[in-house]
């Protein structure tokens, strides 16, 4: 994962060439971000991610043949999500896509209508280990999980995962569930950002969550 003065490496997978070229043009205006490859279908996207190991993969949800969710699942099965953060891209904000992508370990979910600033902020957030959701998507995720919490009790297995955490790790998990970044958590808890990153890393390991998105979902289910 990029840190310090290292450039963020990005790969783009979308079946529409105009979208790939447009995203590349936007990203390449930034001195700290480098596009290292593009793909036009799911099979090519999987090969690209496996061979190039980009820090961030912008992955279209709906592509002919193998779609983005299939690619995400295969990356997760191969254990590659630790080195490549996946941002799902779509023109649709349907709940089933959001839920499935986050459950599979996606770092974020962006609408293709997102602004230039939102896109670049999402890439940088994902590269730094934070979750990245378009504002509209974030609202739908929060509303969905709040409705789920009201309708169901936390599963014993989920409660056991949270109980294995230290009190401070539970605090951090709750704030991840509120959508705070590492920097915001550090400010809220009066800790260094490095300490927060350590807490996040440990709680992900202890709970078996593959991403901040999954950790946020766990926080919502058990909060």
C-alpha cells in the first residue's frame, strides 16, 4: 500500500473504452497517482490485478461475461485483497450490488456519476486503508444496516468476534462503523494516526474482516 512519497498505483477495469480513457485522463492529472494498466472484461481484469498488483483497482460491477463481482470474489479467494484495494464502479446504486460488493471485501463503492473530486478522494482513501463510498451509497448502506439492526438481534458469532477485542479496539470498530477515517478516529480518541492504524489492523485480524467495509458492517450488526 502506498505510503510516504510513493505513488499510488491504479488499474482500471471497465468494458466501455470511453470510461476507461476518461478515468485514466482524470487520474493521470495527479502527480501522486499512476495508472499501471486497464482491462475491458472480467477475465482480463483478474489477470491484470494478479500480475501487476495495483494498490487500487477501479472495477466496473457490470461487464459482459465475467462481471466485477466475480473478479472481486476471485481476488478474495486468492488472498489478493490485502495488496489491492478494490473500488467498485457502477452507474447503478442498487442495494444488492452494494451489499454483495462490501460483503466480498470491496474497499468502496462509487457511482460513475461521482465528481472528479470524489473519485480522486476515493482512490486516495482506499490506498490509505480507509473505506470509500459515494455519499448516496453511504446513506443507503447506513439506512440498510440500521433497518437490519432494528429487525434482528446480533448473531452470537458476531458478538463473540467483537467480545474478543480490547475495549480500545471496540471503540475504533464503532467509529469505523460511523464512517470515520483513521485521521478522524485519531482526533476523536486523542491518539496518533499510527496507533489507530495498528488498532485497525489488529481488529481486522481478530474479527476475520477482510476490509473496513466488512468491519463497518460488523459494527452495525452488533452496535
